[in-house]
C-alpha cells in the first residue's frame, strides 16, 4: 500500500495538501482522481511513500486516510517540469497544486497525456523583441517559417483572448491547418479537438494560447514567446493573484528552449535583464518615441463649455458631427457617472463601510445609485434622499472625476452616434464584441470606454484620453510604467492621416491637469532610453521590483508582541508596516531580487514567518 501526499487541483479547497492511500503503484507526478467531502476532483501526487515506512505516524494520526479513486495520467509531469514548477511555487509562495490547476483546463482532464520536454532542446536563453505591433507580427511570421523549416513547433502566449484572436487573424494566413488555439473561451468539444490536434499533428505547429502547460505535450517544441510581455493581465485573478510570466519563463528554462519576450514597450524587468546582459535582443531595442501624442493642459485657455472636454477635443468631435466622418475613441479610466464623491466641508471621501473603497456614482434604472466596485455594496438615492458626510455630517457632497456614463450624458447634445464599452454596459465578451462591431460598422461615431475598450480597439481616426490624473492618486509604484505602456500602445492604434482628413485626425490627445508630472513629460520625450534609466534608478532607491522582491502579507488584529517578534526574525531585511484600517495591518518585506531568486533557505524562512498573513510576491496592487 502507498501513502500519498496530494495537491487538489480545484478552487475552493482550503488545503494545499491532503493525504490518501492506494493499493496501486502510484508515484509523485501522477494525476489522480480524489474525493473531498463528497466532491470529486483531480489531484497531483506530490509525494508517495510505502505504508510500511509511515506505519508509526499513521498509527497515531487523528484522521483516517481515504482511498484514491483512480489514476488519470501516469507520470503527468516530466521531472524537469516538476522541478521548474516547484521552483515557481517557492518563488511565488503559491501552492504547487494552485499553479498546476491554473495552467490546465478542466475541459482537458479526462484526455490529458504526460507533458514532457523537447527531445532536443535548443538551449535556454531570454530573447527580447521591442517593436511596434505591426513590426512584431512581421517578425513572428518570419520566425514561424524558420521554425517550421527546422522541424520545430512554437507556442505564443497572450495575456487575453482578444489579443490571441487578433494575432491569429494576422499569423494564420497560408498555414491555417497548422495553427491551434487554446483558451478558456473554447467549448469543451473545441478544447478537446485542439488538444488532440496538438497530440496527433505530425507537421510542426504554431500554438496560440493563454497561459497553459498543454503546449508541452509537443516533443518538438522549439520556442516559447510571451507576447505583450508588459501586460498586467498576466496576473491571475483573485485576491491571491500571481505573475504567470514567471511560470512560463521557468517552464521554458526547465525545457531547455529559448523564451522570447515581445512588446511595443518591454517591462522594466526586461530592460534590466538586457542591461545586465542576462537577455539578448533579437532586433535593436526601440528606444525612439515616434508616437503622435499631444498633451493638452486643462488650463483656462484650453477649457471648453464642457467640464470634460478641451477646446481641441470639442472642435474635433464637432467637425466629425458636421462631416459625418471619423471613428474616435474616448478613453475614461472608470465606469459610471462620477468615480469620486467628496465632502466640500471636510474633504472626506464617500467610501464603502465594508471595504473602505470609494463609492462610484451610477445611474441605474433612472435612479442615482452608488456602487462599490470592490464588494458591490450599493446605496440608492431617490429624489427625497440627501447624501451627508459620515465624518462631519455636512450635506455639501461634490461629485468629481471622469467616467463613462458621465461622458455619454455630456456628449448626447452633439448629436454624434455614441457607443459605450465598460464593465457595466458590456459585462461579457459577446457584448463587448457587439458594441465594438456596431461602432466599426457605423459611418462615424464615438466609442466611450475603459481599458476594456482599449483592449479590443484595433484602429481608429483619433484617440482622446480624457484624463489619467486619477491614477496618480493611487499609492502604486507601477503607475508611471502603466501610463507609459497604456498611452504608447494606444498611439499605435491611430490610422495614418491622409490628404483631406480633418487636421486634428491622426492624433492621440491626452488631457491633464498635471502637465508637470514627470511621466507626462516622458511621454513626449524623443527617446525612452533615459526614461528607463530614471525609472530603474527610482525603483532601486525605494527597494522596489525589479531590483528588489517585495513580499506582502496581511494580518487581522495583529498583536504588538507578535509584530516585534516578526521584525526580529526578519532581520536584516527591510520591513515596513501599514495600517489599512478596520484592524488590518499590511507587512512589506524588501529582499534583493538576486537573493530571493537564488536562495531557497531565505524563501523558506520568510514563508514560515509570514505564512499566516497570506503572503504574495510582487503583487499587482500593494494596498488593495
């Protein structure tokens, strides 16, 4: 009999590991079916011991072992991939079972075959491709042809399904039968067909996928590409989100095959690796800034009758209304009518009493409704209800900020067709596609949207970013990098101006009241080389990624003596405490990236100390 340590591959199980037994010969790395409180799910065997060796501990155990239902796939993980994922589990402080589950689809569990490493690995190296989207696609087409001629398959990973579908339209011409897509939007039948195509196609193939381990079914895999490497959508969803780019990169390293990072503007980490000569450029990195960005300070001379639109923007939209030409995209950072409500007497924000996030004003069924975008708590206001400040009791509550519904209300008077894409109006991919198609098919019109719209827009005649000023109020160190990536990526979507077009066409207009912020000036810099150097220097100065790894832990009602003991145990590392409110205390630990990445005892020690605080490594948000 074998005693097994199994990691459940499912959501909602509060255990990293569970113990089972089996009379069959089951080993570490096997995929099995288990029962957890009458729930049937899959599990990955982490360890297997003979019962004779565990007899003493079993005799004194306070629980009885359940039997494994069946073995689904023997030796599911190749030892090298097992080692790579175990490293990711340690580096990210995430259960191994969670990472494997996120890399798989339940649609494929019953038909899985072992994932392996290529028979003849080409050798791991990090490659960098920093070019415009069109130039990258051209380079990828060349790379696919070269790989096919050398009998290698390749996989390209994308942060979103929309990115994947756009790339497929560009890359599949002439090789449709050798291009296979994998993502959560596929039906179970489509997913299994894709999996079988990966297994059975003898010709080298191009796999387009969101993060997954299934491409490693191929033994002829010769290249891994992480496209749009800068995107924060590579972080998994939920409170325990982690960076999938780390996992993909280490799978490539464990497989001994190259990994190419591609983007119009690579992350600071990629540039640091290039600076340290730990990553090599495929083509010279594109430091030059040719983006047609026009920054309009929202000063008195540039303001129009509208509180949201500058004179230039209003003139552009008015000309479109008269000529009935042009497709324009208006970007608003938040959905709703107003993203912020503040007391004019004491300056206190109107926030949710449950999670302390700011309420956002919406109009739902004709009624003013405040919605918390964190916990979805709502406050409805009818005509007889007056809002008052919870701090001072004052009634002078002012609405501030720019959001999609408020913009729509303002633009209706122009008589121009309006379309909206945000989390409220277009809550599903189908609705997003429908709204986008209606805008494209219209002779002219304005699309108002959040980042959800930005992700689906391919080209347009002009883009107006109504304001990014609210981003600067967020206590997040990635804000400048996010703004640079967002704005420069939008600039690539603008059509080249032709003779006879509106003089203001072919522009990206950025409205701001913070024209002197360093990142606003950097956007119009002729070269980004100095920008990267400045940002990397700042990150090192403040002990932030990519120079440092930051581990965040959250504690409820933390006692002073426990805090003191943790500080002593965490020496000599820099630790910072932040009182989030409502009894929640955040702990931040700063460790040099080289030490965190290469020192297992350090990772194990810190994990043990802060384990009860649900630790996260380099989280997407520090204070949420």
